[in-house]
C-alpha cells in the first residue's frame, strides 16, 4: 500500500495526559506505523522526537489550532513540527459561526488560504479536519466542506473523517472521490460511533478503493468512545479490523 497507518493520539487522550511518551511506545507495540498528535502535554519536541526514533514511529501530523499557525506563535509551531518530523499541521476545528453560511465559509476559506501560504513557505502543509456539521447543506445548497474545497489551494489538505462524514449525512466514501489528491491524510473512524472498524456500518472496502483517488499518504485511525474495554484495547481492535480489510 502507498499509505501508512497511524493513530490519532486523541484516542488515548487520558493515557497521554498521564504519560505521553510511554503511550507512544505502547502504540508502537500494537503495530501502528505512526501517530498524529493532539497536544504535547508539556513535552519538548526533542523528547518526542527521541521517543519516535526509539520506537520507529513517524509523526503522521498534528492537530494544531489555527491561532498557532499565525502571529507570534507561528515560528515556534513550525520549529516544533520540523523537529518531530511532522509535515502536516491540520486545523482540527473552527467555530461554527465561521462556516454557518456560504458567504461566511468563503471568507473563512480566504483566511485558511492565507494561513496555508505562510505554512507552505515554511516547508509544511496545513489543512482542515472534517466534522459532521461540515457535511450539512448551507443556504446555497452546498456543504461547508465543498465550499472550503473550492476556495482553498490544492495543496491545502482536506482531512476527511469517515465516521464524522456519515454522522453528518454524507456518503462515507464520496467526499474522498469528490476532491482528488486533497486527502493526503484521512481519518478512519467507525460509525455508529463507538463501534470497531470492520464491525460497523461503513463499507471499508469502498473506503480502501477510494484512498488512491484521495491521494492518501496516511490513514489515521481515531476511536473516541469505549464499551467494556480499555482505550488501548479499542485502538488495537480497530487496527486489527483495518488490517483485515487490507488483507481482503
């Protein structure tokens, strides 16, 4: 496969808050190839990079708020990413009011395009992570997701999330096909939420077939709720389920 499989560390947020570096080591033991960060819990870039090097994991990217990609925080953010080896700094969320109408979403896309130009000039990439509301039609009939896609540059990543997309009423696969090459990083999340990849309602074979069209370099498993097992066991089950899809 042309892509590698990572874990979004928000899946293990409580473990990370206690021992981020130790949790990264446990993720490596499960067989993941990389991790996507959602906070650093006070650890330096050097300490994180040392742990990644020790385990053989790669930094698949980060979820980084848009404020950290602008202004006084910008250079420190860039330096941190470069030290840990993360090429993708994905904006995980924006306030609803920034994309509650088509016109506001176009304005937001302009802001994101400006951020993207600055990030690209520094040698990194940014993008936006999909939530369910991004799939809902706005006042012009288009979704915020499609408006953002039309009004941002082609090197601005569209990090689709399979579970969030289905929660928002979208076909879990079609958004990957609608914007070829924009999905260099894709979130794999089961739906209904809390279920395990391969045991849920998503057609994972269809997702797999769409990944080359999307341009996927990383697929990032995310699992946020747990039923009767530990978070670590849940993300192991999700990886096992995804590997079963890959094996056919």
